[in-house]
């Protein structure tokens, strides 16, 4: 695929967009008549223009150059944010204020305890269910000898 | 002259913006776990079915899109059809939730909510309707717990990311998007980043066309009510728990493991062939977020014999709030579910 220089490619892209927009707007039927266009015709032309514009924006944002630009921008932004996070963590470390990592550690401990307690409860519930089921299925005891009443 | 007339209408516009309300059906909270709430929709309609229905929405944005306004509510269709209807509200993850993994949502929150519903209603199995990423998670859940799900409805749910020609797929490609770097730095997937990305998928429609349409219809009170309700939802963005986002992007969007049967959740492999319940797969023809090609392959991947796919001419959000969908699609979906639910 040809990759013309920056200026030429911009002109080419605009030419393609304009050609498509005009084609859609005219419905492929040539110039509008001499009489004033109706509102709906104006809306159709406007919508055609917007559709063409969107199509070309999407084409641009799908291009290799844009994707590469997006990747680099994000990498740079994340690197900067990462450095800010480290600086903030250092400041908090030197101050008596708890940092996010501190609260995170506490939460992890709590979640671990919660998980272990819930697992234990689940196991206990299963055992109780098993015991109840065994009791339900146990054969009925024969009635014992009648007790004598003492005088 | 027309412009001047519209200007005089501005106070009504501001009033409509101020009065914007979302949510058509009253709810009660019947279950909580961490920040997750299970909402029960209250209604006066006669309960015709015993099998409860639970909506599972995506982790981005809020689930009330399914019950946005009267006449634009998927929930109302099912409630009025006599279903005992619930919605899983994930809540808003904070920085402390960044270690929540996909298994915490699928095997934790969804499973506990389903167990609660089974106990509450006395029904052994429930019906699930999953929307977008919620549909993907619902599919994972059903594959892992097929004994608990009676019917599965997927709405614009991505399951197969093999098609790489649309914009979001290109942006999420592993060569372009390093999800590890994002989550290592931010903790959670930032709401602003997600919102911005979604807007840019249709830049002219969302940033220009929408406002032209608004200008042309700003004298219509009903239009204003619907517009501001929609705007409330669109701007009600929430972050996604970091490890869940990392997991989902890597396993699903980049490695496409779900449809290949190699996706791992909570130490278990998700095998879609274990899904044997009736399946209704609703795909949106004009979906710029989840193209049909990402949703439709689900029906060939499951073990169900009762499988239906409907491709509807609407966009991703239009499937839930569009007038056409409300008049045509949702009555059909209700009928489908009614035939496969236990009577009350």
C-alpha cells in the first residue's frame, strides 16, 4: 500500500472524505434542482455528511499510525502516573498517615479471614445436613417394654 | 426566528434536566453481599411463574438501563408477564476492591445470589438474563453450575472475539493495549477511560449528531424526559475492579479463550458444552460495541438442544431502551421464557 508523505496523505484523506460525503448527500444523482430544497432533503444531506465524517473518523482511528500513537500515549501517561504513585507512596511512608498499601493489607487479611470462616461454615453445614439425612433414613427403633407404675 | 423560539424554551430544558428520573419499577433489596445488592421488582401483576428471573448486567455502567423509564423498560415486560423478577446491582467498586477477580463475581456474587433466590422462591433453578459482559459472565456461570440454571437469555453478549475487524477489537489487541500496565498503575479500570472509549467508537454520532438531534427536538417534553434519563445513565460510569478487568481482557478479549473452551475461572475450566438448558441469544444488528459475530457463535458452542437466536435491527443500547425493541423484541422474549418456566 502506498504511504505518501504526511501532507499528501492528509490531502488524500480529505479528498476521499469529501467525495464520499458529496456522493452520499447527492444520493449519487447529481446536483440538486434549482428549487429550494425541502427540510427533509436538507436533513438527509446533513445525515449523509455526518455518516461520511464518522466513517472516516473510524477509518482513521483504526489505522496503524493511530493505534501506534494511542499505544505510545497510553504508555507515557501510565509511566507518569506510576511515578506520581511512587512519589505519593514515599511521602506517605515518611508521614504518620496510612497509605493505600496499608489499608490494602488490612483488607486482604479481613478477606482471608472471611473466606476461611465461610468455608468452615459451609463444611459444617454439609456435615449437619449429612447427619440429619442419616437420622431421617435410620430404621425406626422398636418400642421398648412398657414401664410399670410404682405404687 | 426558529432559533429564537428554541432559546425561549431553555427554562423548560433546564427544568427537564433537573427533574430527570430513572427507574420505572419499584424495588426492594432482598440480599446483600459486600457492595452487591439483589433487587426484587415489586409489582401488582399476578405472579404466573414460579421460576425466578434474574438480570445480570455488565460491570461497566449501572444496571437500571434495563428499567430506565416507563415504556423503555425490559424489566416491565417480564414483571407484567408474571415473572418474579430480580436484578443484580454490582455497586461501585472502590480502590479497595481492585483485587476482586472474575471468579469473585461469577463463583462468588452470582452464585450466592442464585442460591439465595433458590432458597427464597423454593425453585431449584433460576432463569438468567445476561446483558453485554453480564451475559458473558452468565454464560460462564451456567457452564460451571448447569444444575442451577433453568433458562439462559443472552442480550448482546460477547463470547467469541475471533473477529478483529471492528474498532474496539483493534484497540483492545494485546499489541496495542497493555492491560497489565493500566491495572498495575490505576488499580481499577478507570471509569473515565471506559466512558471515553465507548464514546469514541461512534465519535460523530455521540459528539455531534446527538446534539443536533437534541436541538431539533428540544421543544418536545417527552423527548427531553427520555434524553435526560439516558444521559443520566450514560454519565453514571463506574470503574471495573482491576483484577477482574485484567482477567476478562486477557482471557476473553485478547486470547479468546471462552469460545475455545480454555477459559479458567476460579481454578475451573469453563466448558460451554456443559450448558444444556434452553438458550435464547439476542444479538443486535447495529451494535458497534458487540457485533453480531461476537454473540451468535454462542449457540453452536453450547450443549443445549433448545437454542434460539434472534438478530434484531437495533444498537447495543437500543436493544434495551429502543421503541422498536420494546414493541417487538421483548414480548417475543417473554413468550419464549413463559413456555419454559414453571407455573406458579
